[in-house]
């Protein structure tokens, strides 16, 4: 087991390989470096410009090398003029980490031993059975028994080493919802949200005109701000308006009862009562005047040729 | 919740945020709807009341009425004006010996002038001759 200490700001790095001893009392987050036991590596020369393009074709590159029944995750970066592809199974790594006492939430980033290819030009002893060494620019696990028994292994000091890229543990795990679905649904929700906001604004602005008119009226007449004051003024003027209109209407109706054959003798208005006496020339006219007066909702009385009409306003 | 868990569920988080945004916008629209339905009729009622007050005041409490009523003094020959008494915002009128035409003229003027008729008495004093007494205010 090799623990690499980097700068104080970086997490401790742990080289992960089979047969390593369990870890105890791990309190801080760590980065892990996977040995080839946990990933499959391919290096290709491709006419691609961006890593997302490379990642899109990663699955097909590994078709002949990986078990189709297992779900793999892919990591790609550009190494010199080539593209370096990694396929790994995050569940397998997760299970292994748990078996050696590393909780998955402690793992910050995952790196690949391939990223140490220049450093591993010299063999690194992993355990009594295996060593790790770069062979033809590929970091490889080699059985120790194949090595020269007198070979001295150097310890790996990566205190000055900084690894770039890497994969976060969380992003390697699959979400319940795919990225495509997320984009479609999020766009839909945002569009709907936008529509609701626009609609809400439109609804609110629908009373802006009335609001502005009211503000203007209240600015011109501040004493009308109080509803009590308004009611008080209305209570004063409404009866006046009603009664004065009724008086004028009644007088006009009485005037329509007058003619050459029916003349006004008396008209009296007092408070809310109007009374008129109309003299008629004969009984026929008298009858007609009375009928007209009744049709105009007047109370009709009178004897001989005089017709008395009255109405309470 | 650590960074890894956030990464793990980032799609769900993005979706949740978008959903919350949509729900927030929906509730904003609902509140706008409620605000408008609660306030529109209230605002319109206030406007209607103020405009009615303005109309009534202009009609029944016109400031230039003191001048307008002067016409009742000269509407018929002065000999027929028995009383023309204007005090503050009240006026008392009395006419005698009015012909039917003169009575109509005064009556029409009175009816078309926005003043409150407190009392009105028209009597036929002789054949086709009338007396008229009127008390008004504004």
C-alpha cells in the first residue's frame, strides 16, 4: 500500500490495487489512483477536437474488450497527439473500496495509474506478488516473479507531483435521470416558469391603468382617500340628486297633461310631495287627463271638472 | 450532504431546481390572479365613487350658481317680480301676474338650472294669469 502526500491543499492520494490491506481510521477525503486491475485502457489516434466527441465513441471502442452485460463508465483525455480512453466499472470499484474500509463519500477524485506513466518507468512494488511498471508507454501490472530478483525497488515520492483531470466519484455513478431527460425536462419547466411569470406580470398590469387613474384622482382630491368620507359625501348628495330629478320629472309629466282643454290651476311642491290641480273643459277631457295621470303613476282625485294629481317623490 | 452526493444526484438537483422555479412562477401567477381579482373591483368602486361625488358636486353645488340665478330677476318684466331675495346659497322668488308663456319660461329655466327646489307654488290668480312663489338653494 502506498500513500502519497501532496501539498497541504490537496487530498491524500491512495493507490488502489487488489490484495491491499484494509484502511482504518480514515477521517479526511482522499483521492484514489486506480491500478490497471480496475480499468481497461486504450490509446487511439483519432481525428477529434474535443473530449466530449471522444467520450461519445468511447463505448464502441471497447466493444471487443469488455463484458457487454456490465455497465461501464468512460473517461477520456488527450495524451500527446493521441486520445487515452479508460473504461471502468464504478460499482466494482465501490464494492472494493467498501471491502477495504473506505467509505465512498470519502473519495473525492479518481485518477488512473496511467497518468503516472513517466514516473513508473521504474518499477513500483505493490505487494509480494505484483509490481507496477510502464511498458511501451502503458502502465501495467507485472508479476514480481518475472522481475530480476536482485532488482531494488524505489519508493514512489509524489510530493512534487500534481495530477490533473480525474473523475469525481459522484459523476461516475449513474443518476436516476439521464442527462438528456434532465435537459428536456428542465428546459420545459423553465419555459413553463417563464410563461407563468409573463402571464402573472400581464395579469398584474391589467389593473395598472385603473390604479394610476385612482392615484391621480386621490392626488387631486386627498380627502376622498377615506371610504367613510366618500360615503358621507355620497349620502349627502344622492338623495338630493334623486329627489331633484324626481321633481323635474314629475313637473314634466304634469305639463304633458296640459292642453287647450286642460289648464293648470295650481302646482305645489313641498318637501317630497308634488300636487297639481288641472281644470278641464268637459267630462271627456277630464277622463282622458285622469287616465293619463294614472298611467304616469300619479294618485288621481277630484270632483266635477277639476283633476287633482299628486305623487310622493 | 457531501460533494460526491451532489455530483451523484446533479441531474436530479438540476431538475428539482427547474421544477421549483416553475412552481415558484406558478404561485406568482396565482398570487397575481388573486391580487387582481381582489383589488380590481375595489379600485373600480373607488373610482366610481369619486367620479360620482365630482359629478354631484359639479351639478348640485356649483360655485358659479350665485351668478346664474340672477337671470330670475330679469327673465320677466321687473313689475312682475314681486320678490327676489338671495342670501348665501339660498334664493326666494315670487312673481305675479304671469302669462302662460312667462310662466313656462320661468318654469323651464328653473327646471334646467341645477338648484334644489325647496318649495314651489304656482296658482292661477285670474283667467290665464298666474302667481309663482319659489324657494331654492344650492
